[in-house]
């Protein structure tokens, strides 16, 4: 019987051309982050199930792949709670593992600590186009910096990283969870409805005001409360950096001064950055972001060619305290690695040269010829046996991403290495 060789549902194989694009993205992003001082760390794929189900991961906690305890008998008693059978789970993001990592290793780390993580995460999603059960995330975090230096630097570094892979013209959206809490309080949104209120508000850019008004009414909010929310949000849309502090103070008189000054400082940094780079920014009074652990400023990066954000993050000053017993200021930014890869061209460019070896060439001579080419050429030099029609083989090499070739043959009893020739239009007379 024929075996099905398809990958598990929601997973995928990556061909060399796919991996080449992903390597380019990862290397470009990492190079930028390293220049800012971010250091690469690694954390295990498995974490304690109690940590993963702490209540701070929002809907992601419903998508955890849980792992059975070792040593379970073949059968368990009826009615045994699932929690008694499970002790580990696959990580669904990189932030929760980072907080455990820092709690375990903080004595050996600098302060502030700039972390760079890249790796796979797993979520039991319903598979569909662009949504997989295993995918990569790329995170940077600054732990131990309480001021907006963290927010401003994370945003600047990430905007440069995105530009390094060819994503110019991005838009940065900025908000603050403390502002959102003050907005809900000032407008009279009951405590019991605030989580649902924020979820609806976060959909404003997709549903528009008509959809948001309808959903807020379905929550049971009075029309006067909904009208107050809309008035205050509209009054803060499009406010420039030099007027943001005054606009926030006038719109929400109860908003603490530190929140206003923090947002004004970050806005000033973004204004200067936008003057020098191909990007724009705006204060977005409806931006919430989904994770429950955010405590301060939140931000996203959007691109005109992508419906969803390509990066996002914020401050989470309370999360690490669960591991250490005392709070540590922290702020992070996560790049949507898979979305960026999808935005880029899948055309394979390997900067590679093929050393085409005729069948009668001794192996030692073939390898020596390849060594000589490597000493003369940057990039990849790959030894390939001559086979089939010459023109057809050159076409296959071109499709595989090679830019040139060298023929190694035997003439008059000796091995001869030909000249480097280009593929494509330059290869016609080879």
C-alpha cells in the first residue's frame, strides 16, 4: 500500500527556493538587530503547561498543543481530568518563554538586556491559506529599561530591519493601554465590559464606525457612552507629535501626566525617524492589540500590500514578575516573519556558480577545479556532473538560481578548466 508522504495537516515542507528567501529575510533582520546590541538566545520548544495557561495569552491559550506526561499507563480511569494527564505544551509565542528564561538566567545577563529570538511556534489553528500550525516568529525585547528609550529604540530598529529586507513605505501605529483604560473610565464603560469593549474597539480599522457602534450596542452600552467614545477617539485621530500632549490632556483630563509625557516623547522620536526614513506614523487611539499582558504603550507596523500588520508589540512590565517575584520593566516587538516572506518575491537568487564536470574527469581533479573557482569567486560554488543535453542542463541550472558555470573536461589526456560563463542571455554560445 502506498504511504501518504504529505506533511501533517497545517504543517508544510519548504523547498530550497523557499528556504533561500527565508534565510535572506532572517539574515537581513538579524544583522540590523545585532547592530543595536540585541543578542540571540534560544529557548525550548516545550514549556510547563501551567505557565502557558497563565491567562495572559488571550485566545492563543485555546490553541496550545498539550503533551502527555511520561509514564502514563495504556489506559486511564474514566473521568480523569485532562490536566492530570498533561504537564507540558508546545510554545505558542516567544514572549512567555522569554520571561521564564530571564527569571532563570537574569543573574548572568546585562542590564538592560536586549534579547533576539527566532524560532518556530505552534498553534492548533484551523489550517487555511496563510495560517499554519507551525510557523516562525522573530522577536526583540528590552528588559530592564523603564523609560520610552525602549519603545523608541525597538520601533526604530524594527523599521530599519523591515527596510533591510525591502519593505519600505511602512506605517507605524502607536497607542497606550493606560490611555485606553482612562478612555473607558471617562466614557463610563463598566469594568465588567471593558475586555469586550477593547476587543470591539480594536476592530475599528476593519469594521468602521458603523460596525463598531453596532457591536458596542450589542454589548449593552448606552448610546450616550458609545457617542462619547467616538467623539474622543475622532478628536485624537491625526494629531501631530507637537500637539499630542495637549490633545490628550484636553480629551481625557484624568489621564496621568506620565502617560501623556511618555506618548509625547515616543511621538517626537517617530517624527524625527519619519523625516529621515521611508515610513510614516500616527497616534491610533483605537489600537489595542490582543495580548492581556501589555501594560503601557503598544504599537504595530502595517504595509500597504498586507491586510494585517507585519510587526507589533508593546510594554509588559508585570509579566516577568511572575517568574521573579518582583516586577521588571520590559518591552518587546515581534516581526510577522511568515507575512514578510509572503510579501517578498519567491524567485530564487543564489549567487551560485556551477562547476560542470564531464564524466571522464577524475574526482580529485574535479574537486581541485572547484577549489580554484571558490578562491576566485564569492558566493556558492557547486560541483555538478554533466548529464543530458548541454543546453537543457544549463536551463535547469538557471531555473535553480545559478548565475554562471565553468566546464571541466579532459583534453589530450589532461584535465582542462574552461572560463566562467554567464547563464541566461550570456550562455547562448556556450
